[in-house]
C-alpha cells in the first residue's frame, strides 16, 4: 500500500475541507497542478485565487485549466507575489477561505534562480492564515534541497510552531529516513 506522497498528503488534507462553492487559494501556482486540483473541488459555484510572480507560470496554468475544460471565470490568476495575498484577496474572501496551498521553491521547468524566500513566504503565511474560515486548512509543501530551501523550510516550520494552540492545530508530514533533503508538508488548521 505505502504511505501517501507529500503532495498527495497535502491534497488529502485540503480535499477533506473544500466543498463546491468554496473559495480556495493557490499561493504559488507554478505550472497549475494545485490550481487545477482546487478548481475541481470548488466546482462551478466556487472560486480559486492563484498567485505567481512569473508570467510563464500564469501561461502554463491557463493552458492546463483550458485543457481540462475549467471555465476561466472559476479561477483568478494573479501575476503577484504571494506576499501580497492580504491585499489581493477580495474583501468577501477574508475569513471565508476553505484552503490555502503553498508549493514553495522554484517553478519546475522554469528559471531556478527565481525562488520563494522566507520573508515573502512568512508574510503570505500570515495572510493565508488570517483568510481561513473556521475548519479551514493551510498546507505548505517545503523543499529544503535547493539553495535557500532549508532556511525557508525552517522558517515555515518555526512559524507553524508559533501559531496559538487555542486557535490552530499545526503539524508536519515528512519521510525521516531519506538521505536527500526531501520535501515535506507543514499544515495548519483553524479551529472552529
């Protein structure tokens, strides 16, 4: 049977919470895999708001969504840094977001010198957490194996460890016996 992969685990946490008609956020759209996943969960009545700083990411995501037959009206693809999440979310989304997904690092197949950084990621994590509804979840897949990745992963984990226990539950999911620096999930759930 085997354990769930890192991405499958993050998706399982999100799938438990997102329903048709919900609002979800893909904080780092990359090639659009998570955006498409979220679009399938929110359905025709829902909305996905996705962020990336690279035009190639938006183009790749548009192509992926179109190929899957997802109406463009279901997803707002923003050429913005995830650190701008609080300002970019519509007012009606604040406190109503079912899930926020982060897939940190660099754009696969893109320019590996353009990476997420601890400063912008921590700002985005704070905004993502504030946007959640009760029972909502924030999942960050961190990649400690690339230049700067270990520092960012450590910052994300320390951030999650510091969220108030009375309002949130935080956890990690990782494989501990791999020799490389494998990715892992840091997840935070807003209590009811």
